[in-house]
């Protein structure tokens, strides 16, 4: 029996409650790590949140983890589909957890390559847990053990799989237990250009300022670390050749991160834009996070267009009373108190 298995129930219940109280992504990662340490001892972790619409990373918390260069190599391998059992496979497979490196059940060339990366940073075993809720990816948690420590065992993999749903609920509650609020700061769009060699070719001064402002406590000030947040979406564009977007919850409000491939003289380059998320981009992600129904979303869209409740009712073939009921449901889910406040938040 895995040490601490009897504590799975208390840990399962504690994870969402602890996450709801976390004020920042860094605090979220810390409290989840503390709770999991009771049943899954580890030396470090990486916690990623995913945009529930696009699946692109929308936040990252990490402690005692890989170097930025190693994380970048792993992001590239994952985005390009070169990782054994990547998160997308785990979400739709029989088990949402897998051990990589030492302790892996079926090591192959990709696993051995990952093990080389891990060993360079003095890590020996990695336990990856895919987090989904209602069939939608919400994030992934990687637990690390240092080189020379006992590898993660098959029993611990089963334990991690049982905790995948509570962890997904924890990530969701971190986002949704905080009422929507209007943005407290208005930053200009931040633009970063990545050349075909995956090097930072240039960035607006607002880019550095904005990243430091919306990602407090996640990365140090050095550019190598600061810009590491953009690599996952950059490699996603490299794989698909299509634009990619993620919407990120931050202490300063919701921001959108978009990546577009360039052509012509700059073919092969990718431009990444970070800016406050406009309503049309933000609403689809909020609907997934907060459990807003398709009809409630239509009512919100009408409000954003300046339509009165009677106009929305006629357009949707509903009674004004039903429209108001939908508004009340949205207020309850998002924590706002009025139509005006909801529009201001969006």
C-alpha cells in the first residue's frame, strides 16, 4: 500500500478548498504541493493551467523544478507531439497519470531522451497528472523527485490518478471562486517577435513591463525566465501553422496571449501579442470556466451589444422574465451584482 493512501479522502477534500483561498498562481502551486506532499512526497513541481477552449497554457506555477532551458525543450517536445503520453493522450486514455524517467513502466526512446534532460538538472523521476473536468482539459501537474531518490511507483501512479479530479476541481475553483472584477490597470499591447531559430528577435518595452506586472511571483526578472511563458504557445503555432490564443487569469484581470505565424520576408517568425482580453475573445473561455450555459452566453452577448432585456427576449424567443432569470444565474456564477458590473468586467 502506498504510504499515506488512507489520507486520500482528506487530501481530495482539502485540495479545492485550499485552491479557492489562493490569491496568486504561485500560491496555488504552493498549497497544492503542500497537500499532495501528504500522500505523494516530491521535491519540486510544475503546475500548468490550460485555456479550456483552445488547450493552450494560460498560467504556470513552478518551484524547485527544471531550468528554463530544460522546460523550453520539454514544451517543444510536447507541443510537437514528440513526448510519450503527452497530456492530450493522458486526458483521453485509461489513466490520467504517468511516470516518466526512472520508474517508467514502458520506457522508450522518447522517455530515455527525457531522462537525459532530467538528469542534467539532477531530477530522476517525474509523475505527470492530466487534469480535466467534464471532459475539458483544465491543466497538468508534474511532480518531480531528485536524482538518486526513490522513483515514483505504480502504486503512486494509481494514487495520483485518483487525485486527478480533485486537482482539476482545485484549478477550476482557483479561477471561479474569485468574482469577476473590472481590470485595475490598462496596459498597451505587448509584442514579442520570435525568429525561425526560436530566439527573441525583438520586443516592445511594454512587453517586459506587462509580463512582470501580470505574472508576479512566477518568474524572476531575467528575460530568459520572463519570456518562458510564451514558448508553449509559440511551439503550438509551429506545429499547426495556424494562429493560437489563450486567455490568462491574472491579479490584474484577464489577458489574452495570441501567437501568429508570419510570412513574406519574415516567414518562419512568430509574433506574440499580450493584451487585455476583449469581450469577444474572453467570453468563450469564461463560459467554460464558470459553467455559463449556451443560452446564458447569448444573453450576455446581447447585453454587450447594448440590448435591453425585452430586445434580448425577442431575439431569442424568450420571455423577459426568463432573460432576467438567465442574468441572475450569470451573476451568481461570476460573483457580480448587476448587468452594469458584468459589462464592465468584460
